[in-house]
C-alpha cells in the first residue's frame, strides 16, 4: 500500500521556486540545509516557515531519504530560528501539516513556527 507523502516531488511547488530564487521571500535565516522565511499569510504575530533545502514532500519522505546531516541541520535550524526570533521564553509552537487530513497546501516538507503571544488551543474543534 503506498505511503502518502512518498510520491513524486513536484519541482513547480512554491517553496521549490523560492529555493531556486525564482520568487522572493522575507528571509529570516539560511544555511546549507535550511531556509526560513515569513509566512505570506501570517496566522500569529510571528509566523515563520522553516524548510529543508532538499526535495522532500513530507516528514515520511524526509526521515527516510534525507541524510543524517540534512536531518540534523534542519532541526538545528528550527531551534536557531526560534532562538533568534526571541521565542524560547515565553514560548512558541511548531507545527507541520502532512497530506490531505493535515491540510498540507505546499508539497515541500516544512515546519510552521508560531509565536509572539499565547496561542490558545492546539487544534480547532471538529
Ligand atoms: P501548509 O498548509 O502547511 O502547506 O502551509 C503552507 C503555508 O505556506 C501557508 O501558511 C501559506 O500562507 C504559506 N505560503 C504560501 N505561499 C507562500 C509564499 N510565497 N511565501 C511565504 N509563505 C507562503
């Protein structure tokens, strides 16, 4: 049975285009493994996206195909960005949407980083 999120990477997705420099972003941080930029439609006072530079669709794709260096580099970047934004205290939220039920719109693995105020309940009521 196919695992969702392990399909073919779509090189035309918006984050792939940002990584290639074809469209601009409000960059917060960049290193060999990750790029962080402000979300174009912020859902909190601070809403930043952190994306790995490699061509990965989902956490399943990333965790099975990325090298240890890419995985470590990406997670370190998430931590660095949160710290650089001054969010460690009083805290923040990271979230990653996966597939249809997760509401993933952009098929390039990414982590949302929300902060700047108390964020309320984790999930909308069903
Ligand atoms: P997701 O639903 O987890 O796939 O979230 C995709 C996110 O990408 C949404 O929060 C969008 O607002 C955001 N987004 C889409 N296009 C851009 C863009 N060009 N620059 C920055 N953020 C974007």
